[in-house]
C-alpha cells in the first residue's frame, strides 16, 4: 500500500465506522513486524469494539488488503499481503 492509499483508507474508515477511536496512527515500512507485506502498513492504536472491527473488515477487503487485530496491544494492522508463489511442478 502506498501513502496515498493509506491516507484515503484512513479517511474512509473514520467516516464509515463510528467508534474507531484512533489514539494514534503510524505508517510503517513493509517489514515493521512479523507481517510481511507489499508497501507500507497502517498501524492504528485503538480499543475498537467488535462491531467497529466488523465495520472495518469489508472496507479493507474491498481494497484487497488484510488486517491483523491485536486487542491485547490495542493495535490494528492493515496491510497488502504478499501473495504466495505457486510451486513449479517438477519433471
């Protein structure tokens, strides 16, 4: 995900999903944690409810992004997942 896409997504989430309650937002490089991705990751510090997470999920998925929710850290990570490469058949 590039910066413009992250900014656009954050605006959309803020408008569409009440209760996002972002206490902090960071744009992180692709290998910032154990989640490897294409482009930047959006890290949102939030204590969002399950209803808010349910609102966020389809907006993330329609952009072909993925998210990881870590409630114990009050962290939501949104990223573009790396696609698994197909194995070549052996002759």
